[in-house]
C-alpha cells in the first residue's frame, strides 16, 4: 500500500550536526510497504503517486525520529505500571527502592517493557540502544520493531531505506511515529 505523508517540512538527516541540513519546506514522503519510495515536493509526489496512494497530512516536521541511547536503563531498570495499578503505584515509571519492593517476574518485566516502548514511541523514538539482558524485555523490543543501531550513527530518510520516521509539532511534541511504514503512534 502506498501512503503519502504530507507535512510542513522534512528533515532528511538527524544525529549528524555537520550534515543535518535545513528542513525541506513543502516536502512529503511516499511510503510503499515498509520502505521509503520517494522524498520530494508534495505537488510532484502527488502528481506521480496520488491516484494510487492514501494521503496522510500532518502539521509538523517529518524526521528520522529520536534515538534513545538509554533504552536498556529505561526498560530494564524501571517498572512502567499497568494502568490498572495506577491507584497503588501511580502512572510514572518506578525505580530504586520502589522497584525493589515489587515482585518482578519475567511476565511482569515483559508487560512493563511493552508499556515503556509505547511511551518511547509516543515521544517519536525510532531507534534505541541495548543490550537487553532480560529475556522478556529483549522479546518485547524485538517485537516492537524498534531498531538497535550500533552506537549513535547518523540516521537519514533515504529512498529504498526503511520507513522509520516521526512527525513533530512546532512545540516539539510527537504527532506520529512509524516503524517499517506502519504507524505505531498517532496523537489523537
């Protein structure tokens, strides 16, 4: 399925201060399955793909997304409470003594990791760093589709490359996050 993501601007490169470049205003990204099929001016892309594509419009800047260097710490050294536990545990991640007081089984670690990953994707995270030592956490990360690049390497939106991106509003909040061309977060 083809999708055109129309945005205010596209930032082609992140994590590379020398080559980040300016935002390309009026640009769009065409996604075909899990890959980027084209990047360019919206009008030109719509003329070529519009008859076959679904158009999504976002009032923001589309980028390769955020890289989270502390992925292992956020997912293996913190417990992300289930919403059903909010009365007893609150809704913020628990660490230190509060975490030590919990009976943490592999099942509970897996649920916590899934909720933590949802929080990360809601901030526009499209890559994170491990390694992940707990089997349930590692499984949750693998199933999420979030890539684990070796170190903080520049990430770019490139034709033929994976469709991992996030769209950020003017205030810096995340409007949408996509992994492999699939929306994994969308602000309502």
